[in-house]
C-alpha cells in the first residue's frame, strides 16, 4: 500500500552438451544429408523472407534457434540457409546469419502480464484471457484493463510494456531490400493507451514502427514512450536513441531526451526537451527493521523538477517493475510518498516527471528498500503509536550479511551491531545500510519489572524447610516472565543448606 503526501496543484533453457550443439548429426551424416535435401525449398516454392542477425558473444546455433524459433532443436533451420562449413560450427561474434521470417512462428509473444490482459485473433468475435508466453500473430489485438500491464516480446527481441487501458495491434516484422542490406521493421499499431520500450539493441538495420490514429513513428531507440490520448493525439517521448515522426506529409526527427506531440489531423509539433529525471532526496538504498510477524513502512522523497506538472510514481517487488504494487500519477505539489503495511522483502521505487504537454521524461534511478525481520530475544508487543514494548533485557540483531549499521539513542552508528537494551524506558534504534543516507528508526520501550516476596509468617524450627514465592509484574500490573532471572538468598545469620532449589511457576 502506498500513500502520497502534499498539496496537489494541478523461460531460460540450458544448453545441451557440445555433442548436441550444431553437430548432433555427425553420427548420422548420411541421414542428415538426405533430410536437408528433402527439406530444401524447390524453385517452384515461394522464397522465404529473411532477417539478418549478428552473432553475439556466447551464441550458438542452439541458443539462436531457441531465441527466434522457440526451440533449440530447430537449429537445422540455421544450417539450411547459411554456409557454416563442417561440423561442429564455431560462431564468431559479429558474424551475419540469414534467419527466415517463418509464418509458423508468432510475430510476438506475451512475455509477462499482470491482472486483466486479453487478446483477440483477427477474425475472432470474443476476447480471451491472455497467458504468459502466448503467441501473437499478425493482426492480433492485445488490451490491458484497469491497473493492468503486459510485456510484449517481438521476434527481433524488441520489447514493449503496455500500461493500463492500452490497446495495440500486432503487424509483425517486414523486410524491404536496399542496395546494401535488408532493413527489418517490427510494426504495430497503438490505438489507445501508453506503451514503453524499444529495440533490444541499437542497429542501423532495425527499427520499430508504431502507427497511431494520428501519426507514424519509426523508433531507433532502446527506450521510448508512445501515448495515445482519448482524443487520439499522439505523445512521443524519446528517452534513448531517436525517432522519426510523420503526419500530414511532414516528418520531424526527435533526438534523445526530446519529445513531440501530434494532434489528430495536424502536423507534428517541433520537438522540445523532456522534463529532467527526478532526483531522490536521500542517497542509497533504505533499510527498515521490523519485529518478526509485523508489517513495515517507509517514506520516500524526491526533489522538484522544473517544468513538471505531474509525477508518475511506481512501487514494485521486482527491479524490472513487472509486478508493481502501486502506480500513481500525482500533482506537482506532491514530492513524497509512504509505503505502509508491507511484508518483509525488497521493494523498488522510481519516479518520472510529466510536463504540460504530457511529455514524460526518463525515470529516476531505481531505489530499493529492504524490509528485514529482526531477531529478538524477547517478544515485542506493538502499540498503536507504532512503537513496541518488551519486558526485561532485550537483544536485537539483523543478518550481518546485508551490511547494516545501528545506532542507539543518538549514539554513533556501528557496523553489524547487536543491540542490547537493559535500562527501562523508551529507546530509539536507528538502522541504515553501509554508505547510505537513508535512515529508519524503531522505538522500543522496556517496561519496569517489580518483584514481591512472599514468605511464611511463622518462625522456622531448626532444619525445617520452607517455600519462598517471588512474584514479578511489569509496570502495567501484568505478570512478567524473565527467563534469565537469577535469585540470590541473603540471610542475616548462617544458613545450613548450601543448595537451595529455585523453581519457576506460572
């Protein structure tokens, strides 16, 4: 749960052994040759359309087939259209491979999704609930509902994140010949909502083409944002690389950290700078220590951004923000938020600024808060004011491996300190991670313990045994248990028994 404060003014697969990589056919060379002959396209068949893929470090025929054809066992497709020489093949970084754009493989897949995500085939009447790794072919539509999101992964490894209430149409990859090489374009149409993403890597032969009701955008960017408003205006924010935006016979080039907008039926506006990245008020990650079984909270602040009219704030459990807990767009007067009722674990937050044109700048650096359960020697009881109470001596500690420092009652911070409290009263314990400016505090009150001794009123005869009762109560009058209690008998005259027995009761 997140609250905002201020006055608002506006599937990985293992590689097989080397014997299987590109060379499993060594044992059956004759059969392999026949299979290749039978599978080779005849002259009467239509020639397939190809993409050019540049081999990256660590690539193998198996891993490339897994990436583009869905199964590593399809590495024979790579052999069929490329002269790789005798087996086994050792691919070189930067080597060009011709990969067919087969209609048998989907143009895109749903990499991840959250909540209400639906898809519809081109001639289907009904929408169906989308699933992870679901294939999307040409003219498939994908929509996200309220507080929903989805990640779309295309054949060329381009990726887009659909925000809530977005609708897009998949057009897939197309290729057109040039004198030098083939240029591959992944195409889609955004009918409404916002998508964020771009190419897997910047390459002069690749681009991501996005159509909207009011513009045509060609992205050569690893991260950009395209928004289609209710009035079908297009808002383009380029965070990396560049984009060409065309409408009504006019084209503008939008460089990195610039944006433009296109009203329906109008020409693209002149590109303007995006709002700056917000900066957090404190540096480093945050640490929140909580007693086991309780919930934690933290507060985050950022500095105002010049020209910002709104801020987008995201809180998630994963660094990639695929599973956000809270997403909010707040007014320019709000520069902090509080996450509360949070279970132990890691939480990530980022903020981006939005100007009056709805152009959205690059998100801030991602900040992490670690909510860690404390190891305590005594049970801590939560109070309504957020503090905790305990009776007797108290020891508190966190795992030293997380690299933390602790301070008690305003004292200096000490690394991996085990906190020991013995004095009754309120104590403030502050925690932080090494080299972090983010400090969280925990208030613990040790209750005073009072003891009363009950003894027989009659005199004791020589050698007679008796029972003494020691009753313990805290300052609120409740029975108190002190496991480490030691009792010592003191007498005004010598006592013959040197070994008295003390038995806890109740």
